[in-house]
C-alpha cells in the first residue's frame, strides 16, 4: 500500500490569506499584553513626540513588543526587531509593522526614561483591582545585579584622597619656593591656615606667577618647575577633584559606568571575593508579585529602606500597613522611621536569634538581662549592686543619624566573687546602652513573637527570594545591558513588568482550573464512596 501525504506547497498561494488573529489562542499571553497595554495611560510618552515630518510608530505598539520580548527572555532590540518579522505573536502585536532595532532601542532608552515606573505602577493597580495583590504588605529584600561596566575600571576613594593629599603637599612646597624666589606674598602659602589648595586657586597662583614682573629672573630649573606645575600637576589635581565629585559618599565607582559601585557579588566564579561594578536592586513583593522596585548605589540594605518606602508612597499615594524584611534592615533609624509612619514592622535585629537560645537566657550578666530602674535610671547587678549612670554621649551613623547612648558603671567590682563570670577587663565594669534602640527592639520582638508575626514572617523566605531566583535563573537576567541609573531603572522596570505578567497568567490559569479540579475531586470522592460501599457489602 502506497503512503498518502497531505498536500504541501509553499509556492501555491491561497485564495484567502491567513489571518494572524485566528492563529493566536484566546488564552495566549500575547492577548493579555495587548489588552493591558491598551488600557495604559501614556500621555506623557506621547508628549515627547514632535509634530511634522513622517509618521511615527505608536508607543503602545512598541510597548507591546517590548513587554512580550521581556516576558519571553528576549532583551536584545536586534532580536526583537528580527522576531517582529518572523514570530507570529510579535507580528500580531505589532500589527504587521516592522520597526528596526534602532527605533526600538531609542524608544526604550529615551522615551521610557522616567515613565517606566508609572507604567509599572499602573499594571500593579490593575492587579489590585483583580485582587491579586492588596498593597497592604511589603516583603522587602535586595539583590546585587552586575552593571554593564568593565570589572577592572575601578576608582577607589581612599586611593584618590591619598594621592591628592600627596600632590597638594608637593604643590605647596613648589609654590613656597617660587614665592620666595620672586618675593610675592600671593604665591607664598606658609602663612595660610589651610594648606590644602584646590585647582581653582592653583590656576590663579600660576597666572599670578606668569604675570609677575620678577618671573623672568627665575633660573632654568625654577621655570621648568613652574611649567610642570601648569602642564602636569594642575590637570592631575583637576582629575582627582573630578573623581571625588563623582564618588560623593561612595567608596568606589567604575570609569565605564560612573554611577555603578563596586560590590561583593554572590556569583563569584573565581572564588576570590572579587568586587564587581553593580547596582543594589530593592523590591517589594506580595504573593510573589513585585509591587515596587528601586535602584541604589550602596551595597548595604539598611541605607535603602527610607528611599524605597518613599518611592512606594509616591507611586500609590499610600503606605502599606505591614513591612517584612530580614535583619539586614534592622537599625535604629529604620525602626524609628517605620514607627513614625505607623507601619507595623516584622524585622528581626541581629541578636534576635541568639536571644532565643537557652545559653543567652541563662547568662544573667548580659547587659540586656540586667534589671533597669527607669525612674531613677540605674542598672542592678545579679548580686544586688547598682550600676549608676556616669555620663551620656552621642554618635553619628554613616547616614548622619544621631544616636544617644547612656554609660553606666559599677560602684566597686574589686573582690567581687562573680567578677570572672561577669567581665575580664580591669577596673569597674562599664555598660553602654541605647535606650531608644532597646525600646524599639522590644517592640520588634513582640511583633515577631505574636501569632500574626509568626505567620507573616514565615512567608518571608518564599516571597522575594523566589522572585530573584526567577529573574536571575529562569529569565537569565544577571547583568544589565544599559548604563547609568535612569536606564538601569528602565531595564529592571521591564523585567519587573514581565515577571508580573507571568504571575498574572499563572494566577489566571490556576483560577480557571479550580472548577475542573473541584469536579475531579467530586468524582474521586464519589468513586471512593462507591468502592467502600461495595467492600462493606461483599464482607456482609
């Protein structure tokens, strides 16, 4: 018997061409993106277009293909431009138009600058209306994502400051020698209180040397020194000042992306603790859906909480009722901020887990286990001896937050039988306590140990952590392709939108499957009951 094949011919044209809309299933992700983008308010993006000339591609069409590209792990504008010509889903979303990669890249890098955050918040508000999120909780965590910068293009603040001080000292010596040679008080720097000279003052002094009538009497060596001062040392001083201006409060930056800071990454393939240029990305999640994100230049998480919460409030004109985070955010400043905003916080401090141990609870000499008389402001030792307050002091954190400390000292520790168990230093024991921080720690402990706190904090590890895992492993996004914070915000904003779309699709599918699963359960229960009845009947 001869085999029969279906008719196939790429050269035979059909009477009625294929309709792309018929090829897209009703529950496909492309249809969801199409319907969502059509509802977005993009007047600020449209206002960036100038009238006249040829017609432009509509921003909503470009948004659709960008969102669908990032949803399917296609981040390159060249690959998206290619897909618009070859992939039926991209072709359907673009309406048959074929923008080139430059158009897509310019739209992403220029038109979305400052607008992607608003598009993201609009998407989240839609998910609130569908009851996928409530914006009442924030599970906050951060991760470091490598910047698009060379890993050996570092500039270190300490190195710049050291080299600048060394150069300024050389310049001061040279100016003093030249000033004595031409007998000019304008050049001589010995009488100045601050001997640190900047590039502007140095430039003025060099001009004063050149204009001085006695400058022509300088010998050949001195003229050479002045020329070196002008041609080498002045530009170098300007370079150091520019480095410090870019650094600001940071301790490092990359020459190829000056807004990236060198940070220690978990993805350390060389296993040598090498620092790489990166950004600290903070996210808030609820039901594994990203509700807010922010980009920071500091490697530590505790400095990012305040601007992150402000960004959330600006986007939604409200603050969440609960904030859940790990011990990396537990500092006095953050506790006080959350208390001021009347936000219930579930953030364990560094010693929280240790305090739960039996060993710590039995240590009666630990400062936190001593009895404190708040009215008369003194501590009491286990043997009954008082520790009186001897003075108070203040300290400033790296974020300029002022902390207040009270210092207590025992009256007499000499000859105490428990001294060996208490402390081993010489003299009478001193204890330094921050009472405001202790009060906030007590509140944090009460929140965490409540029934609600145990339930909420147990979900912290399954909220932001899987989101980062999905972004880095499943979506393969471990390095930015754009530079500078505004464009980094665009790139991560598109990643966050794509992640939320995937969660939206998954939630919708699970809701559609609920009736089918419940029907299956009913059938299984019926069959089980039927089998039990037959078994009992056979026994009888």
